[in-house]
C-alpha cells in the first residue's frame, strides 16, 4: 500500500508529542484491518483526569475573558493546520479506525469545518435587551460560557466527534477535558498536537487517554468544577452518565444510539433511493449512529429495489481502508464483528434469507461481508438491535400509515430517511416521523450549520448550528436600576 508513509511520519510526530503524558501503564492501539499493533499510549487514571480538570479550571477565566475575535484567531489557525495536514491525519485515522481513506480524509476536513464555523459563530453570540416592566429599570440577558466541559467521544468518528464538541465549547469561552475512545486515541492526540501549534493557552484543551473509560469518566461526571458533559456513544452509557451527573446537576448533551428507518415509497426514484441506501447503510461499514438500520420498501417496488440494491452493494470493494479502491473497510474490533455475526446468525437460524452475504468476509479478521437479508420476523434480535455493521434487513409494507407506525415503533429517535416524490406525502411523512433528523430524498450529511441530535432515547441537546453553540452557554438575567 503506497499511501502509508504520511501516516508513519505523523505517527512519529504524535507519539513524540504524547510523550509528555506520563503514566504508570500504557495501552495498545491496533490497526483493525490487519490486527497489527500501531502504538502504545498513556493509560491515564483518575488522578490524571483530576489534574486535567485542574488545568482546565485554571485556564478558564482567561479564556472566557478573551473576545470572540481573539478566540477565533487561534481557532482559525488550528483549522488551517488541520487542513494543511489533512492527508496525513486521514491516513492516521484509517490506520487506527479502518474506514476507507477517502472517508477518513473527508472526516478530517468535515471535522475541521466545525472549528472554522464556530470560530465565526462565537462572534454572534448575542444577548437580549428585554423591554422593561418599569420605567426605572432595564432588563438584559447575557450569555456566558458554562465553564469546564468534559467530552467523552466514540471511535466511529474519532476526529469529527471531538471537533464537533470542542469547537463550540471553545467558541463560547469554555475550556475542555476530552476522554477519547480507547480504540482511537491517536486521532485525538494529533488534534491536540496541532492545537498546541496553533497557540491555544495551556489548559484550554486537555486530553486524557485511558483504557478504562469508567474510571476517568467517573471523575468527569462527579467533579464539581466540570459544569457540562458532552457525550457521544451508546444509549446504555449515556444513561449511566446522566445518572452520574445528577449528583452535581451538570448540563448534559448526549448523542446516543439510533435505529434509523429507511423508507422507500412506490413513487420514489429507485436509483436515487439505492444510491441513498448505499450511503446511509455502508458509510463507515455501517458503524454510525445514523446508519440505516431497517429498510421498509413498499410492496409494489420491493423486488426491484432489492435487485438494484444487491447489484450496487456487490460492486463495492471490501478491503484495507488504506487501499484507495476500498469502499468498505473492516469493523472496529473483535467484539464488533462478533456482535454483527451473532445478529445475522440468529436471524438466519430463525428463518431469514441472505440475499447477499450473510457471513464473515473471506478476508477474515474484522471484515464482514456486506449483507442483505429478507424474511425478518420480530423474534429476531436484529429486528430491534442497532446493527452497527454492513447488514441491510429489508421489510415490505403496504400503506403510509402502516410504515409510519413501524418506523416510530422504537425507543430511539435519531435519524430517519424516506424516498418519495409526492409533495403531500413528503410533508405528511416528514412531520409524522418522531426523529431529530429526517432526510427526504436525501441522506443526512451533518455540517456545521445544521443541528444534529435525537429525540427519545437517542439523546439530549444538539450539536452543530447556533443551537449547538447555545448548549455551551448559560444565560444570565441582568436587572439594572437606573
Ligand atoms: P460504542 O458502543 O460506540 O463503543 P460506548 O458508549 O461504549 O459506545 O463508547 C463511547 C465512549 O464512551 C467511549 O469513549 C468509551 O470509552 C466511553 N465509555 C464506555 N463505557 C463507559 C462507561 N461505563 N462510563 C463512561 N464512559 C464510557
């Protein structure tokens, strides 16, 4: 594979940078495509996390006092450095995470765009002047940073899930302690390295790499100086964190699991729907919280949709993400592939049909064969589970009301997709779907200006957009007597 040298160079650099993090122990980072060890990083403890919180607390007053223009200048330098090194960062991301190199480089720039956007949006964090209830009083509302933020991030977008939290936090005037996922700490460390080069004051951005999430996260969620937790990950862990935050009543933003329906109506442009299905199902090998998890296809077009989807999926090369031809990479680790194989095996044992795939990929290791299943019944585990792999279960439906009920019949409410051309149907269905994000003839591409987040058990709060910035502020009512 000829594009790896950039990754090798930046790995050397980032490990030299990470040498400052002293810990008694280290933990290993593996390449999910080959199983080879990439590096050892510091396995930090509760005491290290407390030190990081102390640094963030010490840095907070001066960072909060800076003008938005001053903060933006440093943030834009960081954004520029990430763009300059985007190819190297992309390779490093693929090396530890596995996704195809074009997706990895795309994630790096997509993630960096949050930094630029929020740097600018911070300048527009306006307050209010409220018409007074008395002639000798004036009523103002000002917005202030919440304080020190704890961020806990997942491995599926190891770069962008960090910047999507850090950028609005910094723009609002907060300082931050980040606990990256244990599978992908290098993409976090390289962002910290470039942040230092950009000139952030010490203590504004802090990273705590750890193999044991509960130990470090427990400090973040219980420490009185941490005023907000921003978490992206599973619903199970999100609920734990919410409980842990109750003791100090922290603000919380939670981006949790999903169970996205992907609905194809009989008036849909089928080729567009197939292209959408590929994007919504197979990006990151199906390991995203907005991945299509259930395909509902109206009966009259079901056979044709399945045929075209199968042809399209079959054409996608599976392989090492560092190979430029690869469209589907490995799953993140052994636990992930065991889970996906278990779900498919359970469905096949209970009578489902594999129209394509249905087993681990011939490459072995963490590779799973892209799979299309029909004949799913409610007793199969994958009928309700978040699959998180390249597996598409197809269901048939007959009426609009029926499919809306099916689509909403889940505790989750993150993303939903549907394909139809009738304008009345587009509005009816979009409004009836109980989801934080709905794509109509469109897959959802998160971008800095739009609000990302879920309802029901998919989360609390929004990331991106002006709503995402406000989540890092407190409003203060200021009454002035004249
Ligand atoms: P996923 O299923 O995507 O791995 P997790 O919720 O397990 O989702 O992981 C997301 C983030 O939460 C990671 O940084 C992980 O280390 C962290 N995490 C996992 N378990 C816990 C826990 N019990 N308490 C706090 N954080 C956790």
